[in-house]
C-alpha cells in the first residue's frame, strides 16, 4: 500500500478470510499496523487469518516458490488478465501498492504478472477491491477444477 492504510488492510484481511486464504504476508516496515482500526474493519478476520510480518518480501516469496507455491503479482501493465492466470494450485497473490505498484525485487520474484481489465475511465482500483476480485477469481477457478 502506498500509504499504510489501516482501512485497506482490514478490508484485505476480511476478503482473505472470506476466500479461504491461508494467511496474509506484509512487509514489517511498509505496511499498516495490525491495530484496533484494522481489527474493526476486518470484522473478526484479523483474529482468524494469520498475518506474517516479514523483513524482506522478496526473500519470503523465494521461500514460497521453493515450497512449490506459484507467485502471481498484480500490475496494470501486465499482458495477461487475472482471469487468464491459472490459480488452481498453490498460489500467492502479490498486490502492488496503490499508485506505485510493486518494488523491483518483488516484481522479479513473481512467476507471472496479471492485471484486472479496466473498461472505464479510471486506471486502477482500490487495493482492497482489487484484492477481493483476485482472491475470488482463484476461488472460482478452484471450484471449476474440482
């Protein structure tokens, strides 16, 4: 997130819980704190979704890849749509910061990049909205695959 927005963080946690995510990984220094506002916005999700605060996101993504998890990053300039990326297997979604996107090392750690197709005049969505769309696309794909 460009500025550590506790409302976005809480909404992302709520969507992660609703979609059945195993956890949420955030950078220790650049993320919103897991405070009372986040907990209130998350409506209980902050108590049930594990939140992992890591020092180096790119190193953590490398460990996930070593464990067989595919890393899909979101970027407006990506060629593939999130609806074209296979998320039926072990997948980690990396949501770029609003405005700035992902850092270079984080982007390089991704196996593929995906975008949300935008048909209107605005060029991007709020990160919590984009997170919900991406998570539930993974849910949809997994339901179709089973």
